[in-house]
């Protein structure tokens, strides 16, 4: 089983970067408590979270990762 950080690192470093990647995650207060972000918006992949702009999102909130329309991770 792969974890979200492993999948994102593989995409970033081994599969041409995060372009074409969409991450769906739990976002309390958002529509249906979900949010989606494009891989190009991810500034940093930390140990416990990824950084987007001024925010940090814990990996355990990630529900799905897609690359070029194909699901590569699903919780």
C-alpha cells in the first residue's frame, strides 16, 4: 500500500512532476467538506503535510490523487 506522500514524491521526482495532478482532500467548511488542488499549486512536500500558498494540509486528509485523469491513490 502506498501513502499519499509516497505517491506525490513518486509523481514529483519520477514521473515528470506534479503537472496534471489533482489532489482531492477534506476541507472543513468547503462544499461537501472537500477541496481540490492542482499539483502545480503545491509548493512543498513536508513530512506530515504539503504546503499550498500560506496553508499546510496534512496528508491524512487526502482522499484521492489523480494524474492526467487516472486515479493513482484513493483512501
